[in-house]
């Protein structure tokens, strides 16, 4: 294995060049960033529209849902910024460019993730943070050390859960060539599922986000603790603290699946 | 240095049968290949499209996992020790770009120094050598996307050699290049093999590459090695036929002489194939001159292109029961 500092140095060099070329055109970069942020605010507007009609969503007030949405958005955007370019994988596989990844002395997953960097995706992190901060000012949270710590842990664990899920679903590309849509359903759909209180979902969707694709651990379960809310689903209280464990398990599962999938790689052409 | 033993690679494909039904079909891309390449050799690997050349190279470099058989490259098992192997081999694909599209060559090389963790001193020495050898100087600062195909290939060759690999795999490195660029690439391959002792496995369609560079030739067809040996032996085995080309004063019917047959007639020009053992060139010329008035003549030695084409179409005694 290559040690971590070397990997980080190489990563910085790889994406450094990409960032330089994106910042080069300042105006277009700024517009891009603002555009991305605006589009994601529209996304949040959909939630506000719902609350025009109802006062609460499954016992969650607008500020509480905004809090969920904020956490989910920040973690999603952070994951997207770091490993979002895994969506280039189907294209790399179709063209056979994944060959080149395999003849370099670095991990294949790392190389795919570091193959590009889109700085404007920072716009989404900004949007998530703004909504999270606004939600926090509207909520009266009793801040204890445990809650503050939990908020920080949640963002990190949530990003790892998203990452594990994306990696797992991206490997479909090794079996099916046109898999981008399937994988997208779980990346962007995952953000959507993580942004809403799980108790409003139907039974099968609830089971899905709790036991199969553990998106309930991204924001919902830890938020129950941070906001000191009663769990309408009556799940064991321990689950509210389980996000870090689930994150490790999900990331490991994603990594393992990746290893298996790479051995299935068939390359392209002659 | 490179050892293959009964290596196979099969792909499962699903063919459409009717609207919904699909049929499973197993395609054997490589069907039991065994050979050994000693350290320091420069071996040509040829065969028609779809013969399994690229598939073999991909298994040797750790890109594909073989379906059966044993592979050892530099003492490592490629698919299981891919990262260790990557440090010790260089790979150039003529049809793919390994350099970073947006970066100037110099920055690509710098990035590779970090990826392969080459000591700075060593990197500088190597870079100077290759800049000299391949005349990269004038376009070192140009982004790769603006380079010509020939310039890019020279960059790719340098990129593959900067970490001092023991083995270099070249998959059609001269494809699409002009005569001058081809000559330069060949010169480079020959130099690194001779002076640095790098083992080279060269896949190519251009048999001139083989003729100039390789002492040993592996011919692959339908996933099997059908010839493994020297180039001279190949010519001796299959290249007995020489061609006498004569220009006659007037067009006429094919000339009938002992020991030769007319392969082609084009107006006053005729091509006569003959074998060294049957008749000498002088005897044949005299015999032809006795039958028709000659203006000009030339003798063509068998070329490797013809021989290989014949092997592709007719097979070899080795491949026929």
C-alpha cells in the first residue's frame, strides 16, 4: 500500500491542475458556482411549498425538516465534491480507458475518484450550510457537548455512508455497460431520501433506508438525538448513535464490492 | 522474465435471439497460450485482428484476470499483484492516451515522478536522456491535446520509461504514424532494449517493425500461438519463393518455363514465382529470354508481410494436424 501522505500529495497534484484551469476564467467560474447554489435552493423551495399546505410533516416542523435537509445536503455535497467523479466510471469502462487506471501503481478507486475535480460543486456545500445555519437559528436546541459532538460526527459519518453507497452502486458498471442511470437513481435519490423524516415513508421504503441502503443513518436517526425528538417509529435508541459504525460498515462494503467488481472488468476492443 | 502456461481467457456474451430471448455464448479470446520470454529479449507479437494479442497483453499487465492457466511477469502474478507489478513495467497503448490531456508534457512527467515515487536525481537523469533521444525539447511546454500524434507517442514512450521499468509492453506503438515518426519510435525501442537491457514485448500490425527490431517472433491466431521462433527461420521455412518480374517488349500470354509459374500478368509485365532449389535466377532469366524479348527485369526476395499473410490464411504445419 502507498502511505497516506503520498496519496494526499498526489491527489493535490492531480486535482490542482484541474482547479487551476477552472479558476482561470473567473467570471464563468463565479457564475457557475452561483448557478449551482441557486438550483439547489430551488430544490429546498419544494419543501417550503409542502409546508404552505401542512404545519408538520410526520410530527416534524419546518425548521426541523430544514435541519434534516441541511445535514443531508452538506454531507451529500461533501461526498459529491470528494468522490462525485465516480460517475465517470461507466464512460471509462465503455471506452476501455479503465485499462490505463489498472497499469498505474495506485488504487483503482482512488484514480477514478481523482480523475477530475469540479470546484463549482462547492456551491452545493455552501447552500447546505446556509440552510443548516438558518435552521439552527430557528430551533431551540439545548446544546450539550454530546450534541455538538454528534453534529460533527454525523456529517463525517453521513459522508462515508453516501460514499459507500455510491461506490457500491457504481460497480454495476462492471456488469452492465449503460448503468449510469441506475447509479444516479441511488446517488441523487439517496440525497432525497436522506432529507426527509423516515417516519413519513411507507413500510417498504422505511425498511430499505434502515436495513438495505442505510440512508436513515445519514441524518434522520442522529437528528432524533440532536433535536431530542420522540422516535415515531419506536426504534431502539441505540440506533441514534450507530451512524459511525454503519458508516464504517457501508464504506467497507463499498470497497469490498469494488475489489470484486474490478476483477470482473472486461476491457474493450481488440 | 515473462512466463505463460496454458493461459486462457473466455468472455461470456449474450446474443439477441428474438425480441426478448438472449442466448449465452462463450467466446474464447485466448485458448491455451504458453511461452517464455527471457530477460533482455525484444519479441514481436503479431496476429490478425481478433487473434487475442491485446487480450494477452492485458492479462500480462494485470488489466484482465485470466480464466485459466498461470502467468508470471517479473516473478509476480499480474492480476493479484497489480500495483507491485505496475512499478516494474511500462505500458504504451498506441490507441489510448495515458498522458494528462490538459497538462503540458513536463507537468505530466512531474506527476508521474510522484506516482511512481522516482527519486529526484534519477528522474532528472532519465528525463534528460529521453528528451535527447526523442527530441522532446521543442514541445515540452505544450499541452498534450495540442501535440501531433507522433509527438504524443514520443511523450507516451517517455512516460512509460521514466520509472525504469524492467519490461516494456508496447501495443501498436507505431499505428497511424508517418515514416519519420515510425523510424524514431523504432530507434527508441532498439536503444532502450540494447542499452538499458529492457525486455520488450511489441504487439504490432506493421511487420516492418518486426523486421527491423525483433529477433524472435510469436504469431497468434484464433487465440493460439501458431509460430514461435526466429525471423530468419520463418523466412527459410516459408519464404522459399522468390519472384522474377520481367517487362516484355510486347504483351503476350504467360510464359511457360520449367521451374517457375506465372503468378500475375499485367500488360507486358509478368510475375514469375520460383524456388531457389528448383532453378537459379540466371537459368530462369536465360529461359525467359529464349522465349520472349526482354526490356527489363527485377528479382524480389520474399518479404515478411507475404509470409505472415500466407500463414494467416493457410496456417502452418505446426497448427495443422
